[in-house]
């Protein structure tokens, strides 16, 4: 019998440095005393929000290099349970630059170094040992270099065979090859969806002569309904501050978002995933689950720390 609710998976761990500036000047020395370091990566952010929603969970990842003790210490400070395997791949840094002058959020992302031989087998062994005890598996983000194309679809197949509800926040080939195993929900953002399934539509996303809705909504609707029908899945397309498009077999709809002056939008998509997952696990219909996801994403955007919906440290 499954006794635990959520298993989160991310194969690209991150240490996130957030720096907040009153005004960020290009080609100048920029100094700030308002900065922080947090453990991150899409799956970690999902796990942190799940915990804040009162849902115990476990995160599965790979870790390597001299920063691993720091990563695990920060996880412990956030109350996160982590199952990890040695990978020999140093944990990367990513940076969020917040400019209060124009409310912009700029992300600088380091690509990972390849994992060492045998990491994939160790990770899959840990994952397959854990999966039978969980009801929902959430796989998020890109995988580090060195993993094979078989890893993510293999994880989806194993989770579905174990009777798990599967949510995917991934893109590209990993998403395409995973569809054969009928994940329950896929949740890329609109750009990722277009790049994965309809790259010929990408120029329309950046056209300035008409709203995106006029240029792309109908072909996206048609494609979503086709994918939902063929793979019996539900699709959610987040679009930053714009409305959310979502589909299930036979239905395509839109959820409008309230306007917001954000503090830090990094991790808002992951907060959305956590809220969505909890609502669906409690039997909510898709619109209600999207609404809960949007609520969590909005809460995250109003806080400085990445991947949270509550300021547990009383920091602004």
C-alpha cells in the first residue's frame, strides 16, 4: 500500500544566488547588500512548496563535488528529505538579478558538467526502490549532461507501472519520448511546448504586429487536443504573467491571472506545479487545480526567496 504522497525528481541540482539591486547598471560595478543563497533546481523548489503546503515528500537527485555538504545542509534547513546518488558532477550555480528600478528578473544559468559513468544506474536503482511507496511522481527540469535519452521515459514507464499519478514539467526529446507511457499531466511553459511540438510556430511568439492569442492560440488548441486524445493526458501551458491555457481530452480552456508587481518570479512555475499536484491529489477538477497552482505561483512571485509560498524567515 502506498503510504506517502509525493516523490519529486530533478537531475540537475542548483545552488541559487539571488541578488537584489535598487537599480542595475549595465557595464558598471553593481553592489548590493541584499543577497541570499538557497538550494534550488526545479524539483527542489517543488518539494519546498509541497512542504509549505503541509505535504511531506521526498526528492531524488544526483550530487557531486565539494559543494554537496552545503547543498544537503541547506536542504536540511528547509526541512527537505533528499535521496541522492554520487555523480561526480559539481553542483552548478545559477544567479537571479533583481532590478527594483524596472522590476525585471534576470536569470544567469550555468550548464552542468557531465555525470560520471554508473550514475544513471545508481539513480535509477534509488528511484525504482522509492516509487512503489508514493502516489504522485513529479519529474521536473532538464537532466544533467551524461545521462542517456532512456532515463526520463524509463522513469515515467516505471512510475505508471507502479500505479503512480505522473506530472511532467520537462521539454524536448525527454517529453516527446515519455508520452508513450501516458503521463497524467504535462506542464511545460508555452515556449517550451512550441519548441518541443511545433517549432514552426516559434516566430509567431515574438511577432510584434498582433497579440500572441491571435497568432497562435488556435493551432496550439488543435495540437493540445490532439495530444490529449492520443495520450490520454492533460496539458497545462503557463505563459508568465499572461493567462494559462489548459486542456484535457475534448476540452481547451483559459485561466486569467490577476496583475502583480513581482519581487522574484524565479521558481513561480515550480510553485505552480506543487499547488497543482496537491489539488489534483485531493480530487479537484482541472480548472480548480490550475487556480490553486496559480495561487501558489503568485505567492512565490511576491517573495525574495526562490521556490516558496511563505516567508518563514521574515526576510524581504
